[in-house]
C-alpha cells in the first residue's frame, strides 16, 4: 500500500506534466533563456559565465536558472530562478527560446521546434565519457546509453575548449549539432582578473600575502563509496614550511564538506562549499590534483600543477582514460607527478614543483589543452548563440 506522501507526489507530478503539455502549446518567448549547471546545483561553470556576459551584450534576453529545491540556498541574491519540477519551471522549459546547460535538465523535457540548446560541457575529458563507457562493465551497468543518445539529439550546439575535447565529443556524443570551438567561458576570469582581484579573494579566504596556498582538488572515483582523499592534508601542511596553507576541496558529488572536522594547525581550510572554484584557483599558488579536469582549466594561469596519483592503475582499469597523464611526455603531463605522500612532500621541499622541467611540461600541456582560452570565450559564445552582432570597429 503506497504511503500518503508517495500518492501526493505522484498526483503532483501528473498535474505538473499535464500543465506542461498545455504550456507546450504556448508561443515561445524570444527573449527567455533557461540556464542550468551540474544537474541544477545552482549558478556555476560555463553557463554562469555565459549568463553574465549575455546580461552585458544581450540585455533583452531574460535569463532564469533552473535549480533543485536542495540547492536553492546557493542562488545569489537578485538572480532569477525556478525550482526544478515546479509549475514555473515547466512553463519556462516549455516557452524559453534558449536553453544552456553544462550537463542536463533533470526530469526530461520536450524540445520544441525553434528552441536552441547549447551544451557547454564542464571539463576536458581525461576519463572515458558517453558511449565510450560501454567498454567498461561497471560503468555500462549503471549507464543508460539510450538516454544519452536521446539527450544528445536535443543539442543544437556543443561547446569545446580544445581539439582533443572536440574529437572526443564527436565520437562519444554523436549527433547533428554544430561544434563551437570557442573556448570555455568559465576560464575567462583567469585572463581578466587583476592583482587586486586576487588579493581580495585571498584575503577573504584568510590567506596572507606571504603564504603559499596549495589547492588540493581530487576528482570523483566510481569505484569508491564516499570521499576518501589520497593524502592527509594536515600532514602535508605540517611537514612543509609554516608559510604553506592547504585548501581542501572535495568533488561536488560528495556534498559541501571535505569532512576534515577542523585542522589543529590552522593551515588546512575546507573550501568545498565555496561557490566558485575559479576563485579558489585564482587564490592558489599551485594545484595538487589527480585526474580532475580542473587541471586543464588551471593550466590557463600558467602556475604549477602537481599530479598526485597513487591509484592510477586502478583508475585506468575501472574508468578508462584517453591518454597517460603520468607518462611525463610533453602535452600529456602538466608537471611533477607523485604516487605517495612522502614523494609529494619532497616535491615541495626540493622545489621540483616549480622547477624549469615542471614549467616546460606545463607549457606543452597548456598549448595542447588551452588554445582557445584567451579571456574572450564568453563573448564569442554569446554572440554566436544569441546572434548578437559584433560591434563595428570605431573610426
């Protein structure tokens, strides 16, 4: 016997879907855009940068964000939004001319003739994606490939930040969409932020001007339950000079906390809940990561990157990767590589993290994966997607 609550939810869903079918007969609003990011977690990533630039270059476009009820507290003041599954949400999805997302709009929707859907993606693929996951049984078991194909069939445009991404997207997400090789709008800030901007961010995070900030941002593991960091950030901070501070950021799949429980040294900060990872990157003097796509974005800053990858063989076996991040080949590896906590400490003690050899690897990595990022990607995307003409040159 279903509970009263489940019956109410079922009835509500049916009412919402019926109302949505009615809204699908309404005319499209030529000036309405719906934005979404990370399965409706709030304002973030490429859609956030596109939204901000559209308000500047196309102020006639009204942008509204789709957000789940669990994450409504993340919405900045003054930014219009609709709650996923609500009546306003379905009306917006039915009548918006423009749809922008870095993942998908949960719940399903019927894309109408005249609607334009921009898939921005949210990283450069190191791990296998889309249809390529069929080769990995554990991934394939949990993945609905028919749903992936149906979703891709809705796209009108697919954004890419480098030739490698374009090649992968074409193969793993086959469809009739147009490719936009224009760079990632979320990376514009790495080229436009001033020294004053960076100093302000560091001050807000409690990082002193004479401190060296290390951002540790590991990615999600399909083969693990919960967040299990591959290094002890307190030990790292303790074994380095007192002027080092470690910023710990868990993957968003694990919630809003890295679960540090407070650091007695005061030199480890849990920044998982910080709303903008771009600000954390600007604040950091170096990035420590593993297989996260954040490494590709951070390379835009031309600051040291250390790959800490003690479980590389397991990760490659269970998830699959497109190239060997640890090979040491120019273009594949962004800097120093470590496999143990002792090696990681030594990389910083000896200065290898910012050595000429590490810098040369970073340069080759940057050339391969950041060729379109120059601080103007958001403008290019807005002008292309919303058909905003470029201003004529002044005489």
